[in-house]
C-alpha cells in the first residue's frame, strides 16, 4: 500500500494498554535519591539506566522546574546524554518522575535535566508558544543547560539542500542529519504487533514518501490512547497534526559535542496533536491529515531525464512552506546542475478546498542559483495561502512541473525612453523599449499611453521592470495587509507577474488609496484626510502610495534580467 493510501487500523491491544503507572509529585523528589530511566540503545528493546538525583532547579521559567540527575549504565559513560533520548522516562520507586529533556553540551559527565511529569501532563493546557517563552537554555556558571536537540533525519534529499537550509532548521531547535537514518514507515499492523511501551523511540514524520523527514525522540508516558513524549517542545507549534511512527535504533554514535542515536522509522502508530513547552502529546491510532505534493522535473536538454517525486507534508502555516521549498530545491538540485548557465521554468497547480485551483507559472535564467529561485517561486503562493488563514480555504494538493535547459536564455534591457519630453491632455505618449540577448539579437517594442482629457499639469512617470522587481514593489506596498476574503486573496495571487515579460507602470506622485481592496487614485486632499483617519481606526483603507494610472505587459517569451528604469515626462496645460 502506498503512503498516499495510508490507513491506520490499530488493534485494541496496541491502542488501549492498561495503565497502572503512578505519578510521583515533584515535592517528593530529593537529592540523593536513586531512580531508573528507560530508553532504547539498540533495535527496539527498551533498556534501563541508572539516575542519581542531584537536586531541583526551581522557577527556571513561569511555573517551570527541572530535576537535575546524573545518568549511568549501558553506553552512557561513553556517549553521555544523547540526542534521541529526549522523553526517556525516569521512575522512582515505581512511580513516574519525569523525562530526560536537557543536557550540557561538551560535558564529560552524563548529567541531564529531567522535566517533571506533572508539567508534561499539563502541557495541553499551556498558553500557545507565542504567549509563553519556553525555557530552552539555562546558564549555569560558564556553561548552559539546553534542550536536547531533536535529531531530524532527511532521506531522499541532496546534501546541498541540507547545507543550504541547516541554519534555519537549527534556529528552530532541530539538528539536521543526512544519511544516518532511513526506512519508510509501513501500516502493516496486526493483532500480533507489540504494544507500545514507555522508553520506545518514536519518529515524528514531517515529510513522507519519495523524500522523508523524521524527528526522533522517546516516548515518556501512555494514558489509554494518549501519549506524551520528548519532555520539551518540538518546535513550539501549539496545536498540531503530525504523524508519528515507531522507530528502531540502528547504532549509537559517540560525539565530542553531543552523541546521538541513528534510527530507522518502522511503523505508523498515530499522530502528534500538541507541541507545547514541556512536551509533545498525541493519540495512538489517529491518522493525520497530510498535504499531497508532486514534483515533476525534466531537463529539455537531455531527453529521458524526467523524474517524479511524490510525498506528503504536514499541514502547518510555518512548516509547510519551508518543507515544500526544501523538497522543490532538492528535486531540482538532485536532477539538474546548479552551476553553469541554466534556464528553469516552473508551472504548478494548487488545488484548494473551495474555488478554482491556484496556478503558478514563472521562469528564471542564471549562471548559478536557478534552483533557489524556482523553489522560492513555488513556495511564495503557498506561504501566502497559509498565512492568510482564511476559513474554509486550504490547499488540498499541489503539483509542480519544472523544466530546465542548460543554457541561459534571457533578455537584457538596452534602452527605455520617451519620444518626447512633454505632452498635452488628449495626446498619446510614446515610449520605446529595446531589449538585447547575449547573441546580439535585438527586440524593439513601442508602448503608447493616451493622456486623458482634463489631465492635470505636472510630471508623469513610466517605470519598466522585470516581473520579480514589479512584484516586489507592489508587495511592499501591501506588506502587513491580510486579505479579508477569498476574492481578495485570489486577486493578489493572480496579479503576480512573470519574469518572461517586461512590465511598465504609468504613475504620478499623487497619493492613491486602497479601499477594501479597490484602488482609488489621485483623491482630493479632503478625502485623503478622511481615508487616513479610517485607516488608523478601522484598517479598511490602506496607506497612501503613488497613483498608478495604468500597467502594460510586454511579452518576451524568455526571462528578462533584473531591471528597473524610470522615464519622466511633463504634462502641460
């Protein structure tokens, strides 16, 4: 069964395990006590390690405490606290005390911060991450006690992709790894499937399919069908919907900085539904609503080079655009060259939950960096859709087609000028645009703009630019303005200009305003004063900007290099 047809039919023996675990309150924890921890060091077998309670760090954050413990046993003397141990449960006298959650980088001793289980169980009631900053690092002397980084394994991605996006991933508290994990989770769950138990490894699957991204941690507690893991936030997403799989440890890798487990996801189990400050929590047997994505790549210079990548992404307004950008970048970079002259054309279709699909089309030509530009072209409309957060308007599926040529096919603007310096109302202003290619080919275009009868005297401007520059100008003017409905959102997306045309904007310096999405140019000063008050109090009127009188497209068929040229003429009375 393909990943796109994943259905979870989990037997009751797996999802409803009798729970007799008792909780140990933090007030009953004291230095010198000895506890038992559970985690996986090899395969899927849960093993014990020893924990000596060193003390309690109180009020590290708002109503947040941490138990300091020294770990020993098994390979811990050699590896120290490892990435992948986050969530390993700790028991004192048979009662659940908490989960391994923090550690000291470069430490010689395996000393860990243990998140009290009381805080983990209360995680679902925590304020959203944007309202409560979690404790991710505590300065103790000359060093820091930090959240154990969550190892994130990438399979099917190129090395250049991981290197390009690693800084952004690390800012999210993730540690990207390539080639140290593998395996696709299956849904082959039967009545003989071994029940989940605390201490097992789990892998939160952000992407699955021909490319996969999995974040590894340890299961802390099971309460019926509810599970708790990690002992700290994953990325602080708040309410979330991310599938997770049972995972097995292939081997351990000791490291001078931080050791980590090398693991492989094996079997779909359920979905993480909450990502809060003290823990992630989820539900066994629940199927996540994922976003299907297809990326087709073809090199027109090399017949037979077509590749198709099918995958599913988690649905999140921050994560989905980032993961999509990585997938498109990797699909191009893994199939096409990234250095040397290249032209990349991208088309796409985003099927929405209501209304017509959103179409994507653009071209890029460069000596290097074309994959980055194409990946950005794919993610921009997707990011806008997710950030708009309009009810009942969500992407249902996406498909992108990428065609590449190993030549740089582009025009450059040679000259742009007006045939006269001044015009009168009723006359037609004429502008000449001359473009050249690297082989010397020349293209001339005449642009005519009728000056309206009754036009006021003053300066008139004509600005010629490539599609990306024109989009950037318009988008900066609309920055911070969320669409009020689907119609406005679609209007914004369909108004995005392609790089295979030149765009000429005719404008005056007089202020214009957008009223509920409709442009009103050159308004009287008294009306402008009223609009300014409306803008500040109700937000229905957008700030004034230069009045755009008209816009013209000059189709070129090939990419226009980055350009912005403005010509000024005078309108005489």
